[in-house]
């Protein structure tokens, strides 16, 4: 098994820093904050629903589960094919 797939328990404080690119990228497509909010709502509704068993998770943690299994292997996960 590749070392990237191995894991060990960790106890300690962890910080995750993410950049909210969705605000800047969609704002370039609209003329106002109201239109930007509408566009974000439309985009969110177009995505698959978060599975029931993942709805308690923070949206950044739940996001990968809403898209189902990946069809092919990648560097970070096994595919379903």
C-alpha cells in the first residue's frame, strides 16, 4: 500500500485554512451582491444533495460525499471502476 494511503490516529489541534474563491469568481459574472447571492443559490441547487448520514458535517467536510464515487483511481482516492 502506498504510504499516502496509510494513516495514524492524531490527537491535537488542527487548523484548516481555505480561501473563499466562490465569492470573487461569481462576483465577476454579476452586477450586484443581490445577483451574486441568486447565482450562488442557483449553483448550490444544481449540486447533488448531501447524503443524510453526512448532513451533520461542516459543509467543507460534507462536500466530497455529495458527488458519489469517483469513476477512476486518482492520487488521493480509489475509483469505483
